[in-house]
């Protein structure tokens, strides 16, 4: 884990040096953070927006989006815990620990998804069987159709206009 953070820090420092050479050394660290993180954030937002719009059209979109959000939050939490362990010396900071924690979530979520899939499958099949039997239960549809035809529709333009604020 320490090696990964040191590698990321080295990469960030190299990017910092390259950008300083390109734009001159007049850019401060805050300027670099402003432009680089801002640009990365905007690109990430656009990618996430497109992906979520695609997922929104799927059947279980709320479940999928909840999983993605939870996984993202757990990733941040797991790495925060590993960094905290390195700072306080209360455990070994290892990348494998973070990965195993995330695998735990994926396995438990998979069990949840399997159980919910079975329940949904049973529910949808019993619902279809009830629908197939439903036409036999209704004996005379003509009375229901006549009642619907007798109802008159009242449009806004036909309603008496009353100003509630007038005295």
C-alpha cells in the first residue's frame, strides 16, 4: 500500500514538473490543483453522466446506481482506513487489505442480489399466473364499459372561473 501511494505521488510530481516546464514556473501548486483537478473532475462528470443516463434506462437502475455509489464510497473509506493505519502505526498499510475489504462487499452484495433475484422471479411468475387467470374471473365486461362511456369529461375551459383572491 505504501508503495502504491509513493508511486502515485511520484507520478503526480512528474506531471507537476512537466506542466511547470510547459507553462513556465509561474504556476503555483494551487494553480496546478485548480486546473488539473478541475479538468479531471469535469471529464469524470461527463463520463459518469453518460454512463448513468444509459443505466437509467435499464430495469434495475436504482439498484445498479446504488451499488456504484456504495462501491465508490467504500473505496474511499477503505483507502482512508489504510492511510490512517500507516499514520498511527496501528496496523500494516497493505493494498491487499483494501482489495479484500472491497471483495467482501462484492461477495455479500452478490448473495443479496441472488436472493432478491430469486424472490423477484417467484413474484413475477406468480403475478403472470394471476393475470392469465384474471379474464376468467370477469364474467360481464359490458357493464364496466358502459359505466366508463357514461362518465363525462370536464375540461378546464368548461369549469367556472373563480378568482379566489377577489372579495
